[in-house]
DNA sequence: GTCATTTGGTTCAAATTGGAACGAAGCCAG
DNA sequence: CTGGCTTCGTTCCAATTTGAACCAAATGAC
C-alpha cells in the first residue's frame, strides 16, 4: 500500500478545531440543558423532532435516523421520556410492528420552556462566535458532509464523486 | 425576560448541519477505528496526544483537558490501555499525587498502524468533502469557538464582546 | 508551624450507549 | 399459499461516561 495522504497544516488545523469544538460545544449544551431543564441533549432533540413533526409523532426508526442514534438507544430514551410524561407511544395502524413516539402536551410545554435557554447557549457557544461568512461556509460544508455520510452506508472505495445509486 | 433571539434560517441551517455532521462523523470514525484497529476514538486520541508529547507522557489532568473528557473517564480509559499494554503509569517526582500516563513502544506501534486508516476516514468523511475555502473558514471559525469555550469555564453574563482579535 | 483551602487522581454508583439476538410481521417470487 | 428474506422494535449485555465522594498531598494565609 502507498504512503497515506497525511493532513497538511491547514487540514490538520481544521480537523483539530472540528474535534475540540464539537466536544466542547456538546459538553456545554449537555450541561446547560441538564442544569436548566433537567433534560439530556438527546432527550431535547427527541422533543424537538416530535414537536416539529406534522402530527407530533414519528416512527421509532425514522426518529432514530434523524437523531443519528441506535435503535436500542432510542427505545431507552423514549421509555425515559414516557416515564416522565413528555412523550407517549402509539401503535401504527398500517403496520402492527410499528410504533409511533408522540409528544404530549406536557412535552410541548417542557420544550417551550427549555428552548430559550438552549437557543441562547447555542448562540453563545457557536453561532454568535462566527462571522456571517464563516456561518455560511460552515452550513454549506457541513451540510454536504452530512448528506454524504447519510447517503453512504458503506462504500470504502467510492471516491468523492457523488456515486450514482450504488445498488 | 425578553423574547429570545431565535435562530434565523441561515443560522438554523448552520446549527443543524453542525449537529448532524458531528454526530455522523463521530459515528463513522468510531466504527472505522473499532473495526480496523480495535480502538475507540477516545483511546486513539489518548495515543495521539501521548505520542506527540515531548517525552511520550502527560499528566492525567492535562490529558483529560486536552481530550475534553472527565477525569474519571480518563482514569478508566488509561486503565484499559494499560491493561492492553499500550500505555503505562509513572508517578510524578515533583508531586507525589501526580501521575503521568506514558505511551509504550507497543502503543506507538499500534498508533502507527492505525493512523493511515484513520486519516483516510477523516479525509473521506470530512476533509476531502470540503472546498479549500470552506476548510479555512471552518478552521478559523471552530478554532475560535474552541478557544472561547476553553477560556470560559463559567461566565453567563460575559457577552460576545470579549475577544477583539477574531481573525 | 498550623489550619483551611485547593488540587490530583481514584473509586463508586447511576445513566447512557450500541451491538447482537430475538420474536413478530411484512413482502415477494414461484 | 409457502418458504425465504427483510424490517420493526425490544430486550439483554458489556462497555463507557459522568459527577459526587474521597483520600492524600500541595499551597497559602497568618
């Protein structure tokens, strides 16, 4: 095998910044939400997704995909939230196996009260730190990163060429 | 309290991209390292830090700070790595309480063999997806984000004015 | 020197996470 | 219809993570 393409100075700087920024931001938000609303970031995101869904509910698998978490992890968190009365489970009429997670009124209320503090923390730790230019570049760059990683479940050799429907 | 400053469309796009990109990239690297080298990302980072340190060793607290992890979490991981023979513990001559984590020759060897695959994964999932322009903006923006979060252990009121030297 | 405070690291318990295994259903070719 | 394969969600288990409690030692004020 050939010598790997190591990262040059700029690339390394970007990677290190990415790594530490993500860890630090996550840690900060986790702490803020726990302190101010008694929610983990995962739980908060569950509420956000359900609240934004047309009828306040989503299938378990769909929700797990959106949160980028494992199915078993989601099962656990939904159980916790259910216990807390913030979401409920409904079965799916068209598929007996299916389960909808559905946000409750109390869930919406908790979300509503947690949101301002959360948004403020997001601003302080990330958004307001960036220049408008950096913001747009990050949105575009990381948006593309997300799109690719979501599309590519497993393709080691497929270079950066978009790849037409791997079959 | 006044109406919070909600995120506008661009800000929301950046935030969502940031959130999902970080989750997806983390998941991808975690999986690649586990599959190809039997290491967790945390463990890999421990080896990277120690390997780069002048004498192959760092104090526990210093290392925990660099990895953005808790002290107890680091204690656990160092124990694991020690068990695997990749690092060792040395006591600190100038401070009886202090402990140095030190990478072993085998640790360096494992790191050397894991690095190419890891770098390739970092390229595929992040670096090579970005344009050079996006790369520099991300390095600068997220670098600043890291710097601020590291500097500010707890200052709710300190508005975004603090740092004049944004560039 | 002496006491109070901080610091360094570990230990402990509780929460979370992810993968593998599972049972129940859907789906489809033949 | 029927066997074979995939999908859905849960359960189970092992690994990891974190904060709190702790002990010992360093530091600082007097």
